């Protein structure tokens, strides 16, 4: 199990990547911030995320530009590729086609609808939701466990986190889920998910879990209730039905959900959460 310091170094790198995704990001620079060698830091990063640093950066940029191609039809493909940190349009087009199976032009025209099942999209009959609203949030300190895979196996992460919390008698607050991957664009088995609990302070937290601050800022927030599978339906609606009609631009910072009732923790079978998508205001 990685040490607290190793966890923190990877968290710092992830924060730097998402905060500066459009800027040049080198393995050497990220490793230098951690005080580890490039070789050792890459091993730590892959062990915790399942991807090499360069793979993670490329995948995150591709998911970001895929959303912007839908949300901003008046900007050229080259402009959006540059905005998302791709310095060569030829390299970008090749990477985009290799990842999504279509060209950026085809994606923008209509293929994204097929990729995220938008052509015949309908809201789930078991999903109830409030009107989305733009809110401002402060940074939130949390303890967490990472999980790879967006499916019922997420229960394991919540169970492990609950066991650790009870064993160490750490006072925690709300349950938060962080989505480092867009499950509509990334294969579910490769999605990176974080199960987190808010805490008053990150000081004196025992070993065994990660510690970080979820960045504050402006978010599109929508509270909803439903059954297993409806979170993805809500995500689909907000990203590809609601947001394209609004003058809003997403940031490449991970979205998160605040649970009032967690269907993947304990014996509950339904959820009540506020899904929050980071915005550039």
C-alpha cells in the first residue's frame, strides 16, 4: 500500500494536471515537484491511477475536447484542440480517431450521439431531478480510496472506507464521489472513481487512506433521486442535453457527487445526490 506521502505526491500531480491541462506538462516537471526521480514517480502514478502519466494526460485532454466539440460549435476544431493542450492538429486528429473511432469532424457532426447513446435518449422513468443551478463551493478536505471500474464493484471501496473510518474512529461528514473519468466516454472498466468522506481537517489523519482537498469554484449542480444506473442517465442528460443549450463551459476538473443517500454503501438500493459539474465562469 502506498504511503501517505506517496498518495499526496500523486494527488498533487493530478491536481496540477487538471488545473493546467492546456499547458505543456512534462513527466520531469511533475516528478520534480514530488522530489522523486522520474522513473520512481511514474511507477507510483501508474500504480494508483492505472495509467502512465502521459496516457492520463492524453486521455483527459481527449475527453475534455470531446465535450467542447459538442458544447462550442462556433469554435474551430483547431482552436479547441489548442485550448485543450494539443500542439499539433495532425497529432490531435490521429489521437482522437484512435481513442473514439471517428474523426473530430465526424464526432462534432453527429457521431458523439451514437457514442454516448444520445440518438434515442430518454430520461429514466425512475429518475427524479430538480432544476439544475449554478453554485459556488469552497474547497473541501476529504479522505478517500480510489477504485477502477464504474459498476457495482464500487461498493468495495465504500465498504473499505467505512471499515477504516470505524476502526480509526475518525469523525467524518458527508459522502462524496469523484469521477476522474467521464463514464460516457471511457470504457466502464477503465473509469477512475474515488469514494470520499469529508473531514474538518486533514491534520492527524491515520495511515491507510488518501487525503486531499477537492478544489472549490463554480459548479452546475443538480439534485436527483433514483436507482442504480440512473446516475449515469443524469450525467448523460446534464452533459449532452442540458449544457449544450446553456452558455456554460466545463473545466477539466473532475465532477463530483454529494450523497444524501448512497445506493452503493450499506443496504440502500436508491440514491439521493447532488451531481456537480465544474464550470469555467
